[in-house]
C-alpha cells in the first residue's frame, strides 16, 4: 500500500527538481554564454518542465537521503538525469523512431515545434546534463563528479539506453522474435540502465561504501526492470487519456516485451519477482528503517496507473 506520506515525499522531490530545472533552463544566459536561442530554449522547457513522475530524480534524492546526504547536490544530479531523460523521450517520439504524437498528455516536441527544433532540443538537453554533473556545485569532489559523468555516459550510450533503443528498433522487423533473456537484456539497457544509474548516483554522492553501493546497484537494476514491465502492462491494459500517451502501441508495432513472450500472467509474475528482489537488495544494503522509502518505491513502480 502506497501511503500519503510516500506520495508527499514524491511530490516534494518533484517540486525541488522542477525548481532546479527551471533555473538551469532560464532564458537569461549563464556566465560565459553568449546567447540562448529562444525557440530552442522554449522547446527544451516544454519537454522538460511541468510533467512526468520524476521517478529517476526521486531515486537519486531518496537514495542519498537514506545514506545521510540531504543537501542540494543530489537535487542537482537529479535535474541532470531528468534533462537526459527528457532528451531521450524527445528523440524516441520522432517519426524515425516511435512516431508518437502525444507525450504526458500534450503534443510531442516535434509536433509542438518541428522536427529540427526537437532534435536540437534533445541534443542540448543531453549536453546540459553533463554540464550540471561536472559543476562543482553538484559535488566538491572532482573525482565524484568525474565518476558521475562517466556513469551517466555508460548508462545513456552504446551499451545502455541508446544501444537498447537500437536493439528495440531492430526487433520490430526481425523475422525471429527475441527470447525472454534477450528481451530482459534489451529492457535493462533501454530503460533500466538510466534508472539504475539514478540509484547509483545518489549512493555515490552520499559516500556509500562498496558493499552498500553494490547492493543499491542491484536495487536500481531491479527497479528498472520492474518499471519497464509495469509500463508494458499499462500499454496493454490502460487507455490513452489515463496514460497521457498513446496506449496499445507495443502490440501494433510488434515490440519485444515480456508480455509478448510470457503473456500477461507471466509478465505479472516477473514483475512481482523484481519487486521482491529490489526489497531484498535494500535489506542487503543495511539501511534498516532508512530504506523504507526505497522499499515503498518498488511497490509504487509496480502499482502505478500512468
């Protein structure tokens, strides 16, 4: 059961990250900048502000808090991850990819603006993410900042989100369906890698020791897997108005999902297994009661309605 206290913390994290994003996406040039093209910035703000669950941001902030850090550093890192996530959604929605017209209940970026502006907005958000992480205001330690930048690059790139998207695109037209193991790997790359990094970023910023960091990394991987299965279930069983994006598109595009491989019952069984694995990883991290919010997050991911 997700209680009101949990929802209040989720909302508070979203407000904090929204404020940070608003500041980073100001129309006023930052020190050292010559200008910020207004239409480009409008597209970046349109795609980043005022929507979404901010789950990745929440995981950064709450993981750091569970270990003992609650200052502005994790909020800044969370904002960086949200910038990169927004870039991925902009590009994912493009005609060359999923060709979607609706995102978070509004026209997608390339529909609200145009394809060129949407591509550039995604490019700019991606680079802004690394600029935020590299800033000493995020963490005083240059070693920590470098590790965050390297970790985000791995999670987002060739062997992470972008690589997963390539496998997903190829699977749509493949004559041979992906195996269950291949689907799990695809989803761990395309969706899970960035969610896992969000947990790792919070742990790193809070100075987690090696055993705790490893356990929390396992937690992040399990949360990422659970999130994608829940998303696939929502696509299969939800409606467009509730989801804020087009429902039923996975089956129509022959997407490689665990629902396609295992059916609804099998997918739900896998979802429950990943939630249990996430909770066990919190226990293994030795957080005790301080890990309650992370445990509740696993339940939230599995039971969300949009």
